[in-house]
C-alpha cells in the first residue's frame, strides 16, 4: 500500500456498513430496487461501480480516462480493498451516445448491482433521470453547469469544477488586464459552451464572434479567419482534440497572435501542446487545477510516481503520459475515498461522504489545491493561473479560490 493510501486510511476510513445481501441465481439479475435499498450487516460482497465511457465514436480520444480509473481501482484491490471488500468495476463503451449510456447504466444497476455509476462528459445528463429513479449515485467527469443541479438530482455529482466559474475567472482577468478586449470564443455546440459563456457574461464579457462545433471537428480555419477580420484580439478555446491543437497551429501558421486562453481540461500536452507544437502554444494562458503527467515541471512528483506505478501494474503504461488518464485516476481516488468514509456503503452514504471532503489531497491536483465540500455538489474550487513558456506551464500568480472571489457563495 502506498504512503498516501496508508495515511488517508488511518485518518479517514471508518468501518463500512455493508450493502443488502442479495441472493442471486444464474438467471436472476439484481433489480434497481434491490440495489438502491441498502442494509446494515457485514458482508464480503464486492462493492460494484459501473463506468460507461466513450471508448469509440467522436470522443474516443478520451478512452484513456477509463484506463486511469481501472488502474486506481486495481491499486485499491491490490492493497486489500475497502475494509477487506473488493471493488468490482464493470465497464461499457457508450461511444458518446446518450442512448447507449442509459442502456449501460440500466445494466450496471439492474444486473450488476452497482452503488455508483461513473460517466464522462455532458451526455451523463441523459442518464440522470434513470439513476434518480433507481436511487443510484452518478458521478460525471464533466464541467457542464446542468450537472450542478443537485436540488433536482440529489444523487448526481460532478468531479470537475463547473466551467461557468472558469468563464468568470477569465472574464475577471480580462476586465482587469485587457479592458475593452474583443473576444472570440471556440467551443462545442452543447451546454458546455453555454455554461462557460454564461460565466463570461456574468463578468460583462460577450464575445464578438463564436464558433460552436460538434465534437471531433478538426478544421476551424474559416472561423478563425472570420475572427481575425472582425478585429478579435482575444480567443478563448474550450474544445478537445483534435480541434484545439489544430486551431492554435493555424494561428501560428497565419502569424496571428491574439491573447489566448485555453480551458483547463484541454490545456495538457497530449491534447494541445503535442498537437499544436510548443511554439504555437507559447504565451497562452490557462486556469488549471490539475497536473499533467507530460509536463516536465512535474517530473519526480510523488503523487505521479504512485500513478505511474499503478498504470504499469494494471497494464496501462502506454496511456500513462495522457492527462485524461490521470483525470480518470483522480475521479477513482475521490470516489474510493468517499466509499472509505461512508457510514453506509450505499448511494446515499457515499454521496454524504462526497459532500464532506475537507482539504483532501489527491495525485491529480496541483500544489495548493485540494478536495473540499461546497455548493452544488462540486469538490474542486481552486485554480492556478498558468502561462506556457515554450517548455512548460508556469505559475502566473497565486492559487485562486472561486469561493473567496465571490464567484461561488
């Protein structure tokens, strides 16, 4: 067991109260009612977590995130599980298709007996109604603002910060450092962009031009040319590979150098720097909360050494330098920590423990940033403004907490 897990277990893990004992036959699946019920009494039954994840389709590039989750769960099981109980991770490809995601969730709950389901991205919104009806916790690796609606979906939680906050941070920076900026915005044609644009609008920033495109779009040269012709001097980008890399590469190609902000979750080397080239990214800004295993500044980081060892032990070493794999590992670490501290190992108990984080450090997060309970079910509220110097992302000021800035109350 690594030092981090020993330390956390000693400090936070309490005796788990087990799930209801369910008698199965070879042909009788567990039902949603059975799964959601929960009961006291010790059991050696595995704790089942389902993960519906894009392993193909327009966002197949995020598949390594599942590898990171698998690596962390295997590490936990190799260390003896949670109070001696193994975690059983069942997975399925949803190809970033909402209908497939819901079908996967039904299988996890009704056949596998999952107490929590993990998804990537905004399509997890499509599964909220089913999970609510089934009484099962959902965890999303997503920043979409609708996933902050825990009033209507009390068992739904999101791991990434709400991207509206990042929009407000960008807006505050522009107001202070570049008043009168003419902004162009590039993002997905879904509520991820709506969320970030709402944050910018809160700070009085309304883009003069927007380019909202489908996941997987690679060529935005025409839209960039429109930005340049319209007098845009600041470009904000929140879109994944290959688009973000291709866009900055094109800016470099046409020798146009507006102030550029790249959103936190697409600013890593694998998604951006290696695709665009370091010269094309130089001087760009990003409000970041996570480490990047490919960024040379984190070489020798103790948390990442544990991560690398887990990725190798699980047979996923080829994905270890991919930042999305580290994010998958991070959501696994957060979810297992909540399970360890839960008074009852059912969805309600795990959600209650998730909502009680208090300064917990995990391998994913930058120095000075930790997991904390707070509004809207989110658990990450801190960012480090960084600027790319041609080799690495360098700190540009101190860690900022959106709660202290009045962005989140």
